[in-house]
C-alpha cells in the first residue's frame, strides 16, 4: 500500500497506515491519496465504509474487464482506466479503478504491472499545483495513463510503416514471419483501440462544468491538454488500422501477382514440352508415316521438335511469360 497526505498544498506525510485515512478525510484542508494493489473484497468493503463509497462502485472493482468510464455518485466519482503493459511484445491492459471524493483519491490496481511510482514522480515534478488537491492528483494519474497509450500508438505506427515499406524491398520478408508480425500488430492495435477510444468520454465527462469534485479553473487547461492527447491517440489508432488493412490488401495482391507469374511460367513450359510430346507421339503411332524406317525421317522429326520448342520459347520470352 502507498499513502500520502497533502495539507495546504504541501506534502506533509506519506507511508502511513491506511487505518489513519479516516482521521484526515474529515479535514477540509487535507488531501489524502492511498493506493491498493490487488486488494481483497474485505479490504475494499472496509475502504468503502470509511469513505462512504457506493456499493455498486465497490462491486465494479471486483468485476474484471470494466469498460473505461466515469460513474457519478452523490459524494464521489468512480473512474475506470487502463494502463499499458507489454508481455513479450503483446499488449496486456492493466485495469486501474479510481475513487474520487472531495479530498481523497483512491487508486485500485489490478496488479503491480501498472507503474504507480511513475505517477508519484509526476506529482512531485508538478508539486506547485498540489494546492489544487484531488484535481491535481487525478490529473497526474490520467496524464500518465494517456501518455503511456500515446507512446504505444507512436510505436505501433512505426511498426506498421516499417511493415508497409518491407513489402516492396528487393528481398521481401519471409511470408510466415510477416504474417505472424501482422497478426500481433493487429491484435495490439485492436486492444489499444478498446481502451483508448472510451477515454474521450472519460475526459469529456470530467471537463464538464457540473463536476464540482474536480472542477477547478486553474486545472482545466491541464485536463484539456490530456483530452487533446486522447483525441490524437484515438485518431492515430484509426489511421494505424487503415494502414494495416492496406498492408494486408497489398500483401494479398502481391501473392496474387506472384501466383499469376508462376502460372504463366508453368503454362509456358508445359506448352514447350507439349509440342515435342505431340510430335513424338504422332510418329510413334503404329501406322506408316513419312520417313518411317528412314534416317531422314528421324532427323526431320528431331529438327521439327527443336525448331518448334525454340520458337515457343522465344515467343513466351518476348511476352515476359518466362
């Protein structure tokens, strides 16, 4: 567990037991943050009783795979967002639930893969804004979440562009490796889209003027900046999806062209082989034919095979079928 106490915009205390939170929540000049990682239902129920959290919000924490959202209750907000964790190149979202009261912020992480220390570092780097209480703490958390998603979008875009350019290299990549890389990239993009697109609604709800818990004229431009990053990330994800669709279509078109080229070559060689086969088959009939049993008949058929084969080869080569 991580805990912090801000009073009058200054960090007064951290690392204290969660049991002391109730002693500070009643102080309007104090702002409390504490973090829970994979808590038990008993721990969540205890926190809910201490802060007067709605039972439906506590229940949502215990239910996995919530959609990114903001639920507005009488005395608090309940927010669900997702952090980014890469496991061997595959995107694994980490659910983070947030309870926001007038002077307390509670973060509940699904597991330790979400780097809460980076959020704390951002708070320390912007300590001049700490006097704005919960609005300041929530901004630092959302800013880290959105920036992580934005960085991943940039990385996926670079991978998609590199994959697109590799299709026209002199030495194209192995088909099986390209197919696997495209599958992983499409999977990561789809997962990122599911957690980045709803963030527009999350930030849009928080920017509404009627949200008194986080409404702060000084912090509004900072939330607006996060909202701008959310919009850019969502648009970029859609652009990556279109790019991957173009890569897939281009790959299929190249395979079709290559198959047509192979079929032309096979057909051309079959035609070349068919001519001597026809000639020798004709002269191999059990009926008399010109030159049968004569030396000149053998040489004439051989010359006819050679001339016809060379002529067909020249014609197909001129048409670029060979």
